[in-house]
């Protein structure tokens, strides 16, 4: 896709260095001003951030954030730390490693008024036979999912005192499983694989977790997944085929789940390694007078070093017609990490910072960006 006029710009807010090898993933704490990153150097680095009130720039659309490195966790993993995920409470962090193990970390309560001490590994979840690629907490925090090169997806139940119980080992994929992602409202789990497919899983209360449907259409490895953040009506997938597909998901817990591809976004010149969906800075809860609903911004990044931000709008139908999606590219950033791949892109989930995202690159750096919307 050739460059074209876009109504938004992307501004660099901070560049965080320190990893000795490629940075794989980023996780914003949902409750506290902390961002964590993981790397092939086997460590997790954490930074605190705060609003910089000393800045003289009055552009309110681009927040001024100051970041300070607070700790580096050696992790003890014997190989690359490939993925990380915060629990919804923000109190624990899960690490997924190429050593096939998952670490569960929490922070000491040094002063009795809140966590401020060293981060310690409270549990080590074993069971995968080889490299763990991704880990994710459910919206309730009661479940944790993990996936691996061993072609399996595991569902773990979270108990008090960092105790975890395996509730299911799902062996539906025929190849390496790259990513797991939970529905934002319901206990519906999605996984993406080297076998070019996406699987959706449900829990049968009278039996076990099972694969409810398979989404096919990508022509190569599916690397990444992101649910529409407010209601989970749509699931986005990014692939080695260079496209992003949007799937309308119908049904739900206790019902048959189906998925239909309703849009394919093109613009990348290589693999799409990471996508992330945010409600955006607009009022996404409001129904527009002309029968539209804003579903927020979807950002994508990958092997071409390009970051693209897409605006997703749903056309609300009348009668029995199906909803239709309108998509447009509102911002693009080339060479986000110079000549290096962008391995991960994640929007900040905290209120007031919905237009801020971070990227992790093969250069070992974490970069923080803001999307500045310049048109109505």
C-alpha cells in the first residue's frame, strides 16, 4: 500500500534501553503505572511512569510521560522469555519461556501499605514439552492460558496462594501454537498457530474444555490475536501472509460459537507479528446519529518495521441485516525500530492513556508512542 494522507500522527514519547538481546513482548500493568518487557536475554525489565508536568508543550492529545527503570528480574529461566502477562489485579505477572516453563511473579509488601519490595517467583508451572510462546489471564483473573511449540494449549485455574491447577490440555492444532487471547467478557479462549488456523475454545461445565470452532482463511502462520476490547464482538488476527483479518464472533458461553471473516486489512510488506486493539480516545460507547458505532483503533506491526493504526467502525443495520465494518488507516509509522523487526505492540489499558502504545524490537529497545488525532 502506498503512503497516503492520514488524519493522525504518531509521536515518540520515550525509548527504553537495557535489554542485551531482542525484546519480545511488553505488558502494561492494568492497575499501576508500570510497564514490563521481556527478552531473549532471559530477563524482565520494569519501568514506572508518571505524567511530566514540567513540559511546556500544551498539546493535550500527546501525553508527556516520564519513565524510570525500577528493577530487572533475572527470572531464572534457562532460555528466552517469550511472553508476559499481568493478572487483572495487577498483582502478579506470568512469564512464558522457551525453557517450557511458566513463572508466576509477585512483589513483596515491604511497608504494609502496598507492594514495594523485590519480585519473587511464587510458582513454576511445568507441563509443556517445549518452548512456551504466549501466556494470558482471563478477564476475571480466575484462569490462565498458555501455548507452546508442542502444539498444545493449556488452561490453568488460579487458586489462592499462587496455586494453579491444570483444567485442560487442548491438542487441536497440528503445529506450533503462537498466541493465546481471552475474550474480554466471557470465558472464550482463542489460539493462533503455525498451521494457519485460529481455534476458539469453551468450557463444558459437565465435561472439559473443547474446541468450539476453527477459523480458516489465512494463507500462512497466524502470529497474533486481539479481541475487540469492549464487548468481544470481533476478533482480529495477524499473519505471516501480511494481512490482518477481522472475524465477527457470534454465540458465546453455553452457546455454539461461530466466526465469519468480514474484513481483510492490507498494508504491511511482510509478516504481521503483533496486533493490539484499544477503544481509542473517542467515546466508543456512543452510538452515532447515522447508525455507526466506533469500535476503536487496531494497531499492527511486524517484520517490515511498519506500525499501522486502523480505525474500525461498525455500521449498525436495520431489521435483520448483518452489521458491516468500515475500516480506514488513520496513521502509519515506518522504520519504528530503524532496520529491526517489531516483535510486539501493545496499547496502554489505563484510563486517559488510550492513545498510547509501546513497541518491542529486535534491537532490544522498548519505544513508547502516542497517536495524535488531528481531524474530527
